[in-house]
């Protein structure tokens, strides 16, 4: 992993090279996003290493919702990952990125009959969310002429409790996800469901995401493993052959340190659920944010600077359209912002408490409020760090702002940087089409 100093230096190198290549330009490219593909590769390597001692097959899938750009998914496929999809769109993206069906997991909580039938046809792994979905799968399997190659599991909610962010806590008593394992009668009912269905051979849980402590995630996984052990004991054979432990490793947004690490998580799992490592179960994981968040950043030009009520304000081109969660829930999703001159060089000098505002027409469109930063001037560049997941890849169409270009970056043998387009910026024509425009409308037709 890169330490703080090297990470900051690498970002500055990327910014300066991007300015030279006019990927960032005060006239034509006011806003651009970057994903450091070398850093992503290092992160995926750390993930593989952390689980290398599992004595059974392990498939690390990437939760597509964290960054669903097809070239990013294809890159993760080349790095040896599978893909977790949670909607028909994400499933299409996973297939378009070239993942083999047996390396895709479908997890949506609201799968239609048609989606289930499609997944069963292709041999995509399916995790049923509830007993009604299991009934649907029963009917679909019964109607098939040939067996499906899909691995089929049920998602359980171990109800071990949430974390500091309610919206990210999937294992509370009343979470909408999975079969609530501790609710009266549910464990016995689910046990029966497994014993009655020889094709039901997987178990799934995803205990939480940002804000949930590692220990709690590990306890939730341990509860799932204990249930699988119980099913297998009652069945008298290995009915459950694999466990999908979900994702949810939190990301540190405070500085460049990667903490917790995949190794930390594996150690917590080893402490709470040692059976996961002994080869009794094949393993699937579904990490999202921890794979890409820290490798991405948004860079935006400052258009104007002003002062209001004694507060300096820099109006830049990055706001709610690329940092939606930060703008709407700033206390929960604070982002680091760095200040650079028009060439991309980090600005020094005395820090001034200021607001960094976005381009959207609502007062709350601030990516940083009251933040001490070197004084920003028009033409400067601000970078929003750790935005490789759930940010620029999940844009908000407010004010009909375009989706900015996303560039992948790699170091080359000569010590330079190579850029590749992961997503072009939205054009005005695309914005019009998205808004229902048809040719000829302006003529009163
Ligand atoms: C969102 C989600 C993930 C990924 O969560 P991260 O916090 O990004 O790791 C994995 N599995 C399921 C079922 C999810 O809903």
C-alpha cells in the first residue's frame, strides 16, 4: 500500500500530467475523475493475499454498485475477481465486462420472476432474499427441462446490530435484507427449507458497510457459519457447501492510511469464525468500497471565489453531481479536499477557513464547509479524495449537469503515466436525449 507521502505525490503527478494533456482544462474539461489502476491492482492483490490460507476455493466478487463502469469491471475481472450484481442493469454491466456467469452473483432484494429465470438460465449464482423468493425459485426450477448450473443460496440477517450509519447497517433487528435469523421460528423454518431442497447449497450474509465495526461484521459472519454447520449436522452431510460472506469492509476517509486492511478483517474472521478457513466451505466475498474508494479522486477547476458573511467561498465544478452522499449527509460522508494551482501543483501557504461549493443551484451544494485550506483562486484545481467508490461512478443528474469523464491511470516502464478513458463526459446531445428530447420538437411538431 502507498503511504501518505507517496499517495499525495502520486495524486499530484496524475494531476500535473492530466493538465498537460488537457484532460483537465479551464475551458473544455472543468471537471474530471481519475482512477489509479496500479493502486487498484495492489488493493486486489492484498485482498487475494488476505484470504490465501482458506483451504477451499475462494471467489472474490466485486460489488458492482461501488463502481459500475464497465471498463473498471473488466479490469477487476482481469485482476481475478468475480462480480456481484444487484439489479438487471448491473447484471448487464457484469456480462458486458466479460465475467463468466459462474463468476457472477445476483443479490438484488427485489428480483422479478423474469430476472430469476434469466439468472438460472445463464448459471449465475443467486442468493434468495426471503422465503417468497425461494418459492419462486422452486417453481422456476420445477418448470425447467434441464437443471440450472446456478449456485443457489439464501441471505440471512444475523441481527447482530448496526454501526454508526443507519443507512449502511444491514444486520439490525429490522433490516430489510435477508431472512431475520433470530426472529421467532425463522431459524427452524430456514433449516427445513434447506433440508427439503437438495439444490439449496449456499448461504449468504452481508452484515453491513461503512460504519459497522469489524468485530460486529465478523460476529455476523460467525452466526451464518454456525447456522450452516447446524444445517449440515441435521442433514447428515455437507448440504451447505459454500458461504458468501458479503462485503462491507469500511474505508478510512480521514487520511491516506488503508485501515482496516483486508488482513485485519481476515484476522477478525479467523478469531470469530475459524471454520471459514479450514476448508469445510467454499468462500465467496463481495467487497465494493474497500476495493476502489481510495484509488479514485475527482478534480475540478475553481471558477470563482467570493466572500459571504465573512466566509471565503470557492465555487468549483464538483458538487452533488459527483459527491452526492457528501453533499446531502456531510456529517456522515466527509471528504478530504486538496488545493492545487492551475498546473496541478499542491498549493502551500497559510490556511484559510473556507467553503468549497459545487455548481448546483441549491444552497447545500458544498463539498467542504468551514475547511482550513490554502486560499483558493479562480483557475485553481481542487481534488476530492477517496471518491473511487459510490461517487463519480454513481452520478446525480441534478441541474442536468453532465457526467464528467473518468480516466484510468497507470505508470509506464519509462516512469511516466498513461491515461485511458473509462467513461467519456456526457455530451449536450446525450443530456437532451435523457430529458426526452426528440429531433424536431423545437419546431413545434
Ligand atoms: C453493497 C453491498 C456489498 C458491497 O458493500 P461494500 O460496503 O461496498 O463493500 C456487498 N454485498 C451486498 C449484498 C451489498 O448490498
